[in-house]
C-alpha cells in the first residue's frame, strides 16, 4: 500500500467515526512559550485540553508535522543511526475533547490496525500503565480489561511511569497511556527470543507505533495531581513507522516516504545505500541523516521558519549543518547538493502539504545558500585547525582549543576528532566536554524559570477582547500567577474577564498601559501576550485590592503609533506586490510603535527607483484618505475570495477577520488606524537581505518621520557650517575629498623617499654577529614602509636578520625579516620570532619563515623586544 493511501485511509476511517479532519498546524507555534516546535499531534490543541477554548467539533483527526529536535523530546542524535526515529515525522492522531474515552479509543485503534490495514494481530503487543506509588495512582485496569476483548493476555504488558504515563510538560494535563507495538522480525528471530522481551527495549524491529493517551489528570506546580473535570483522548501514531509495517520492510527508510529521496542522493553522490561491506555503514548513516534532515529543513522553511542565529532558526540551521557535515565527511560532497533534493521531496509530499510545492524555489535557494556558507565555515575551520595543530607541542589538542573552534567558528567537534585521528593526534575529549558543560550550565542558569499555579478568583474562562473598539474598560481580575525568571525577575501574569489590551500577535507588539482602582492605586501593565488562547497581562506587582474592579487603560500614544505602522505594513505589502510582482510573499513582520519591519520573498536588491516607487505608492494611499473597513468573523473562504491572502505558517480558524484599505485586503487580527491619512507619511529607512531570496524593509511613519527629517536637517546644517556655509555644500565636500586624496598620495611618496634615505643609513648600522648581518631598531615608518625597507635591504644580501619596530596610535608593530638562506641553514623562523617577541608588546601575529609581523597594544615593550632579538643569533 502506498504511503499516500495509508495516510488517507487513516483520515477517512476517523471521518466515518464523526471526526472533523483538520490540516496539520504549522510546526512553529506562535502562542506557546513552552514549545519551540510542535513535537506531538496534541500540541496545537493545548488550548482545548487546558479548557481555554472549545473546539467546534469535539472529535478531531489529522496528520501533524512534528519536529523532535529540542527540549523534552529530542531525537536528533539518534537520527541516521537507527531506522525509526526522525527529526521531522508525521503523527497521525485522533482526539476526543471531553467526548469518547478509553472504550472507543481502544476499539477503534484495534479495528483500524487489524481490519482496515489488515495487520496480523500476532505481531502486535499492547502496554498498559502499571500504576505509580510516587503519584499514588493504581494500575489502569480499565484499559487492561478493554484490551482483553481483542488480544490475548500474554500480549498485554504492564509498563511504568516512564513509558506509560504521558505528560505534556512539568505542569498541565496528563494521564496514563497504552502503547501499541509491532514485532516485524523474521520467524527465525522470533524463535530465538519472544517479542514480549523486546518491547520498549530499543529493538529496531520491535517498535512502538501508536500511543493512546487517556488525559484524566492535571499536574500542578507542586507536583500533585488532580482529576480533570473533562476526560480527553489524545492519540499519536508514527506515520513512517506505520508505512514500514504495511509495506513489509524493516526500516522507515525503505518505505516510499524515503526511497525516492535516497535514490536521488545516490545519483548525486555516486554512493550506494545499503552496501553490506564495512565502509558502507558510515555511508548508510550519512544517507539516512541527509534524507531525514532535508525534510525537516524544507518543511520549516516552507512554514516560515528560516535558518538563523537564534532560537528556532538556530535549531534549523544546526540540523542542516549536521546534514552538510555528513555529506562532507562520508559522501565526499564538498559543494552544495542538499538543495537539489527539494525537487523530489515536493513532488512526493506536495499534495499532502501544498506549502512545500508552492514555495519550492524559495526553499531551494535558502538551503543552497546555507550549504554554501557552512562549507566556507568548514574550509576556514580546517585552516584554523591546522594552525592549532602546528602550534601544539605534543600529540594532544586541548579541549579548550577544540571548543573555541566549535563554539566561535561553528566547526563540528566530530570533524575535529576525525581529522586529528587521521593525523595521528588526540583530542582531549574530557576537556572539551567540560567546556561544553560549562556553557550549557551558563545558558541553563540564564533561562531558568519557575511558574506557580494559577490562583483562580472568578471561575470565568471567557475572556472578551474589546480592544478593537475601546482603549479603556472596567475589568475584573479572574486569575493570576507568579513567574520568576532570571531575565525578568519576579513578574505577575493576570487574566481579566474582558480586556482592551492587544496581546502580541501577527507581528504587532502587545499593548502597555495601567490599571487603576477606585482608591487611586495604579499598577502598570508592561506587556500583553497570548498564551494558548488566553490573553495574559504582565506586571511587576499585583493590584492591592485584587477583588475589586479596575479601570484598564491602554497607552493610547504607543497604540496609535503602532497602528500607523501596522496599516502602513499592509500598504507596503500591497505596493511590493504591485511594483515587484505577485511572487512577493510576506515572510515575517514586526510592527512596533517606533518602526516597522517587513520581510518578503524577492530575489534581488531593490533599486533606488523601486524603493522610491514603493514609497510613493504608499504615500499616495495615505494622501488618498482610505477608510478602514473591518470585517470580523467572516468565513475564511469568503475573505480569500475577496482577495485576502493567507500566509504559510499561520494558523487560521474557520472564520477570520479581514482588514481592507482601498484595494489592500489582508487576513489580520491586529489593530489599525481609522483612516490612512492618520499615518501622515511613510518613509523607508533601509532595505537589505535576510536570507537567500528574502529581503527586509524597515520603515517609519507619522511622528517618527518628522523626527527623522528634523534630525537630517540638523545634520545637514551642522555639516554646512563645517564647510564654512558654502553655497553648494556637496561641491565643497567633493573638493575636500579630492584634496584629501591628493594629500594622501603626496604623503605616500614622501614616506617612500624617506625609506630610501633610511636604507643607506641602516646599511651602515648593520652589525656582524657570528657571520649574520643583524639589526634591531625602532623606525619612524608605517608598516608598508618597513616592509619596503626589509625587502630592499634583503635584495642585496643573503645573511640578514632584521627586527624593526614601529609605534602608531598607541599600538606597536614588530616586523622580522630573515634571509631565506639563513632560514634554511640555521633553522631560523621569522614567524616564530614575532610570535615569541610579541609577548613584550602584548600581542601576537605570524607569517612566513622569512617575513612576519606581530601587532600589540603595548608600545612600551618595544625596547625589550628589540633587545631580546639578539638571543636568536647566539
Ligand atoms: P519512542 O519510544 O519510539 O521514541 P515515543 O514514546 O517517544 O516513541 P510518543 O511520544 O508516544 O513516542 O509518540 C507517538 C508516536 O509517534 C510513537 O508511537 C511513534 O510511532 C511516533 N514517533 C515518536 N517519535 C518519533 C520519531 N522521532 N520519529 C518517528 N516517529 C516517532
Ligand atoms: Mg521518543
């Protein structure tokens, strides 16, 4: 059975059981601070499990893109070495939110696997929770008794808390689970040892395929459990593992999910997958790593998460680099090639995940550029490593040096180890690991945080947002909690029955403002964010009278400026599509009160004319006084038919809010000016590249533009004054520049002359020491003058040893020249001389054996350095 059919059969099975089928959510969650990536099918539904929102249908099924590369679930290091863990994988799941429970979940799982997919029940095992003394929980006999109806008792195994009790995080909904395992070994293998012994023992052919979680408890901050009022079902089945079983193969990589990618890698690299000889093993691992990682990286980019230097983007960059490294080391690929796999990938997966097909070109470009830049890093790293090797006495490279190479230059440690072992050297792995641990401890300490349970004042889960219409409202606090973190110290998070505060989202910053009670006590709201569908207000302290009503007041000035920037962002988006073309797609935006930032797909730098056109286009719409037309709660299809674009990587409900200004129409939850004329003026401040094929524009509006022009004018006047109030300041500046250039030339010529004169004098100063012509002296010349002197003197002699020093702007420079003949006959080395004498001037340097320089920050050490030079001749 083809993988595509396996996927669609799953979905239609649950559709028949009255489930709504929903598309996979994007992999990067926007309003869940505890998760960097979706790592299980339930993550996008957390708001339902927490009771913060109600689904339209309390039965849902889908296939969810999951990424397990960070945090609690991190399989990255396994990937490639085993045959059934991936970074990105699809999790097929069915959910009940307070609807059906164990009975149906178990019966349907069994029906689907054995009847629909026709899996032989003799290869299946199931597990149930054995209970936990620590949590005072009994064994899950309910599940046990249900399974008994379908499977013989010797195939029902009891499992501990680690395997059979599922928790979302340190706090929150959790419950016992039942896993379904398959044993796909040959009869011969089975005869040797029973599958029962191998369940949950990391055997590659006895693996878990489906986990049925019975959410019935809530874990509180103090670690205790309470029963949930509503019980839920959360199941997750690994799609690639299911394909392995149904396609009768022994590895996920032998299913049609992976084979087309693997064939392509074979074609590109001329390496064979599945070669039985010993050298083939590394090749196989590398091919598995690359075929896995290209999926993770491509899907992330398609979901709007580009590789970068921080956060989720950094994780993606590291995954891609891992793939490049395996290609570089084991497949001899020294040039970019991973981007070439995107074609087959989008061909295979594009119908189930259209975002991949739609953005193929962008994904390819970004991957290619990332590959190129990492390959450059590898090249530089090799040079640095060689230098470290040269400088090392003995056969062991220190852990500190290797860590510096890894941490500062991004050079992978396993590559360092490999290269060293090829050279017959050792790496101090212990030292390296210590450095790594130190760094981890530092970043852990920085991100440590403790969160208390919510204190509920009013049991009211409905929290109305009134901030589209009002900036003030009478509110009541419904719950609050304290959060302590290194970064922000002690903070209170508050939730109200209703709120005018806009929570950060859709690129727009969260509102600031204050609360005031009837006694005149004020609490400042420092930020507003949405977390799992709840609007949370951040403050340094709690109000004094928490049970009273407050006047909640949004900082109107900040909000207004932010709105100007948000509306301008829409107009900018429209302008770019009109002027550059409809290939322009929004790839990110940040709307603040001070400025706006807009990232979009486009392949070349914008010309000055294009930028001017864009500015003019936006300003024309500001001058056109276009009114805001807001459509709340319109069906998504309707808004799209009107011309609104949906963005990849955004999660939309069935009904959406659409914002129109003239012909600009967007799906948007943000706040806007009532009329474009409120913006006053729009000005682009910068344009540049963020990644391959992604440009960024930064712009300002309103007061910020006024300030900008005022500041420019001030600078202009100041400059004019410096130019003696010339009538034509530009011309005056040009003639100054010309004069400067010609003066520089004159100085250079003078210095050259001076050097020539000096040479005559220096020749007379040469001392003969043991047959070597020696001179160590401080000169009043620049670096290039000294170089000329050295080579000039050197051209007529074969036994020179020169050390010159010079001082300029508080820095010292040492230059050493040794005739090549001396280098050969006496084993002298100018590089070594400057490195060693560099210590006197607190600096370092290097070069070739016959010519080298060192710079330092301590000119007062020059004399000592010059005096020490003689020692090399004796
Ligand atoms: P395992 O013990 O095999 O790592 P798990 O206990 O981490 O699995 P769950 O968190 O219960 O798995 O996830 C549900 C299902 O998702 C698993 O039964 C498995 O089929 C699949 N799955 C989990 N992790 C991966 C992965 N890294 N790659 C592919 N499939 C996975
Ligand atoms: Mg796991």
